């Protein structure tokens, strides 16, 4: 009977440790969405800009992004352009080029959305790390000591 009760307590503790209460999840979700929207709002003025800095090399002069076929994809992931190897950047530009062409608005919009999503994901990562640290640093309760 004693072993059975301990097993039940462990299951209850595991469920309590790994889950948040519903109101906490709502608050975390609302904060994450707010952070996403603030990031989007901060970068929105970039939609009015044209291409800048290395965009000549990465967009105008980069023939690897001008189509999304198997050959272009193999070049995106294997070749160097402008002395750099940035396959995910080029894949993003190739997708933008397929959707928007050479319109800087679309390229900037994609970048802004990616920044917002990354900010949201970093927020969730920080929350997870804080929760993990909280459970790892939790002192044992007096009732679970060796004398009880």
C-alpha cells in the first residue's frame, strides 16, 4: 500500500510541475502576442524603404534566387555568392522573388514577419528556461524529508 501511494504522489507532482494553470497560460500567450505585435510595429517603417546595403548583391545580382526549381535549390544550398554562403537567406529571397518579384515591400514584409516570429519564439524559450530553472531550484518540502 505504501508503494502504491508513493507512485500516485509522483504522478501528481509530475503533472503539477510540468503544467501551468490556465490563467498563467493566457497571460503568457497575451504577452507573447504583444511582443510579436510590438516587434512588427517597430519595423513597419521599413516597408517604405527600397533595397539597401548588400541587397544589390543578394537580390539583383544573385541569379540563384531568380527561380525556385531543383537546380536553383541545389545551388542555393551548395554555392557561394558575393563571398558568402547564406542558404536560408537565399531561400527566403528566392521565395520572396517568386511571390513579389523585385518589389522591396515584399522582401521587407517577409523580414519583418520573421523578426516578429523569432522574437515570439525567444520569448517562449525564455519562459521555458525560467520554468525549468524554477523547478530545478525548488527546495524539497519538509514533509518529503528522510524523517517523515
